[in-house]
């Protein structure tokens, strides 16, 4: 009787643990990034009452007879499957769609989480709601990120300034139609590009192309920093431009594809600027109109106006000068056995001896999930399954309590035999 009573006690304890796990799952049904747990039971050591018998020439073999001694909780497993997405509209709320963990530095330790509810602190650091720093990589002075380097806390400073970049090259592209004007005057085409100095001061360079021969290949190029107000060559001579072809043929033909200039640069107020005409063509058009445009590789000083998170974790800042620059990139940690991580509370996990060491990488690379900004991953708790488990735990507890009460009744009958 005592053996069955102890078996019932072990059943009560095990099903109480199951109740604890189910209760915790249900309590965290709305916890962002929460991963549910499950209970696995196993029987305990069985007492051998009769050994197995080997078959002989005159009789068959017999199986062993054993009486179990109860149940135990073999494992409490973590269910690391993906939770559903909930849109929040907050730019710093991040969801990992797929495998991986965000890395969080809190105190002297590094922890990991699926809860991407982040914000910025007074210093511009990307932090959790408990003040933990979100880890990643910072860019160098030119905005390049080395994802093979050491991870550190990410910062998005509101006072970030993009320094000016002096223009080193101006490009003019498009098509120069070398058909003469209807009145027989020279075809003149004017385009422009901007030139910035190291302080971000800007002036516009106007470049004029002039062709005096009908459907000819040769153009003269002049330029100035003053807007042209009348036809004719501009103040500064740049050189000559030629397109491959044969204007003396009947009818005249122009290849128009290859532009060859006898100059490569101009000097604007002492600042040398290369002139790139590689994308310029000279095809004859049916409308007698040219279509050319200029651009440059410089820009003025800019202040940070907004930022956004990409699917690969890259934080891109938009500046008042119209340009963008990388501000950092979020690191995603992967583990050989993510279910082996140890829960530390506050939706944080830590490395255990069976999780493996974290391997940091880029979101969307090497099996890691991608990042969805403006959304959070919700709990993966399945309420219908948990309520079913709640019933199973209750019935299991109830049945094991009946074992104890029934064993007690039998013992009572034995005591009553003396009367």
C-alpha cells in the first residue's frame, strides 16, 4: 500500500509542476517574444518482482514482472517556434521573422531576447525598456560597417552631422543632337552641374556645347559659373569634343556612341574638377532636340532628419542635404541549440553549457531571420492547447489524489481487522 501511495504522491508533484508550467504560459499569452514551455513525464525506477526466464527445450521463456514506483518530470522543454506579428507603427519596434536573437548588454553581462520593443535614450543609444543596450556594429567615418568586427552598443545621435564633400567630378550625360537649328544657326546645348568646396559652399558650373557644321561630329565646349543670358560661347574654354563618324558621307552618318574630348578637367576657383563625358552620345534626332543632364559627386553639410531600419538590420539616416548614410547595423546571434538557452526573466535569455556559444551575423544571412520594423513578435502560446493541458493536469492531479485516498482506505481496512 505504501508503494502505491508514494506513486500517487509523485503523480501529484509532477502534475503540480505541469500546472505551474501551463499557468506561466497562459500568464504570458500577451508577452512580446515569449516562448512557451512544455512538460515531459517519465516513469521512475521499477521494482523487479520476478526475473525474466529464458526459453528451454521443454518450456518457453517468461517476461520479467515489475512494479513501477511513480512518475517524474523528465524535462521542461522550450517551444522556440515563431510567434505572430503585431504591427505597432513605432519605428524602433523590431521583429525577427525567422531564427536568431537580439543581443542585449545589461550591466557586465550579455543577454539575448526575441522581444524587439526598443527605444532611444537621452544619448541616442538603442535600448530595451529596462535600459539594456542593443548590440551591433557602428560604421567608420565613411559610413562602412565591418560586420566581422567586435559588436558594441548602437547609437543614433540626434545631432549627427554629415560633413560636406568637395566635388571631384562632374558628369554630363544624354544625347547631343547635332542637327542645325531651323534658321541654320549653330546648335548650342547648355547643361550644368554643382561644385561644392570642402566647407559645403556651392556654385553652379554651366557648360555649353556648340556645333556649327550640319550633322557634324565636332563640338566646342565652354563653361562659366555665371548663368548664360545670351547665345554664344561662355567665358572659359574647356576644349573640343568629337563623336566617331563620317560627316562627309552621302548621306552624312554619325556613329554617335563614342565621345572623345581633348580635356579631362576644369579648374573652378582653384578647385580641380574632373569632367566625365563617357555617357554622352551624339545621335541625330528626329525632333532636332538634345536631352542632356549634369550631376556631381559632392554635397553640402547635412543634419540628421530621420532614420529607418532595413530588413538586414542596417540603420540608415536621412540628412537635410538629401543624402543618406549608414548609422549602424543590428547584430543577430544564432545558436546551435537555441532551446538550450536559460531564461533570466524580463524576456531575456543567457548562454548555458548546452546552448552553444553565440555566433553574430547579419539578419537574413546564414539562416538568420530578417527584421521587420514597426512590428513586434507576439507570444507563441496556443491558448486552446494550454486549456487542454490545464484539463489534463487537473484530471491527472485528481486521479493521483484518488490513489492516495484509496490506499488510505485499504490501510484503514487492515487496521480494522484487529477489532
